[in-house]
C-alpha cells in the first residue's frame, strides 16, 4: 500500500541547550539540559506533513555541543508543541501498582504519588520517564502512554482497542 509513497523526514536545530555544569563537585562537561524548544519550526514542518526528527544532541548559544537526556527532550518538545499525546516505549508493559499489577490508567496526580512513594517498584526505564510524564501532563500534554517496546502491535492495540495494551496517564 505504500508503493510510490513519498515520506519526508526533516531535522534541524530545534533545541537550544545549556550546560549542566558542576553539581555536587562533579563536572558534567558535555552533558546539557534543554534551554529552549523552537516549537514554531517543528509545527511548521508537521503542518507540511513531514516527520520531524529531534535528536538529544544540541548546541548552546555559544556553539558548544551538549548531550541531552532523551526523556527531557521528549517532555520539552511535547509541552512546547502542545502535543495531544506523548508515547514512551519501555521495557515493561506500563506502570505497576504496589502489588505488581499493571495499572491501565492513572491521573498525573496519581503518577506523582507513585514517583514519591514506590518508584523503585517500577521497571528502570519506567521509573526514569515517570517524573517527565507527570510534568508533561501538568504542563498540558493530554495523554502520556507507556507501552512495551517488544510487544507486537502495542501501539495499535493501545490506540484502537477499548482495553488498550499499556498504561495511559491523563
């Protein structure tokens, strides 16, 4: 069905970085943080039906190149472009409760409680992105999905079936 289709991927300097610097006596050298997202350029490319590739490597205003945390980039871009959904593909099927059961859906406030009380009960990559997901929801992103990256059809099942396949935070 995609024979002869044209797919354009665009990239650019959509993010401006700032250095993390020295924290608690440790010099983080080329590790940076998101300073600014140029949302207008991303939205213009999306309006042209382009796939926008945003990398976690960015320059500062002085021209220094920094490595950024991918979960911080995803959160910052989703908030800046006022995304309806932010999707994290994880090594686990979603967020778990204290007893180890999968949570189908939760609010950002419930997610905040999980990050404070029993974050260690989560899979490592879910624990890593959960605080970003909570901040993104509080900043206006409509839904954040946590899906198992190794499950065949996880996205299709999450978006086009009643029960879904992972965890959704609203």
